[in-house]
C-alpha cells in the first residue's frame, strides 16, 4: 500500500511538472509577442514625435488645439 501511494505521488508530481513546463513556455512566448508589439508601438510613437519636432511643433499639440477649440465653442454656445 505504501509503495502504491509513493508511485501515485511521483506520477502526480511528474504530471504537474510537465503541465507547468508547457504553461511556462506558453507564457514566455506570449510575453515575447507582447514585448515585440509594445516595442513596435514605441518606435512608431518615437518616429511620430521626431517628425513633429522636426516640423517645429510639439507632440500632440494639434490634438490639444482641436479639443480646446471644440470645448471653447461648446461653452460659448456655438454648438
């Protein structure tokens, strides 16, 4: 009886280790994909910011001006 409990415990631990190994591989692959996407987004934003700086403006300034003029028109009753 003790030997069968020992064998069942070893098989159970082996199964858990096997499942964790595949889970860790999947998680690390997902993390690498996510980091690749984030790196791409950061490079795109950096390139966009560089273009705006080279053009003589500030990054995001056109969005702020558009938002502010819409807000000011709304406050003044311009619709």
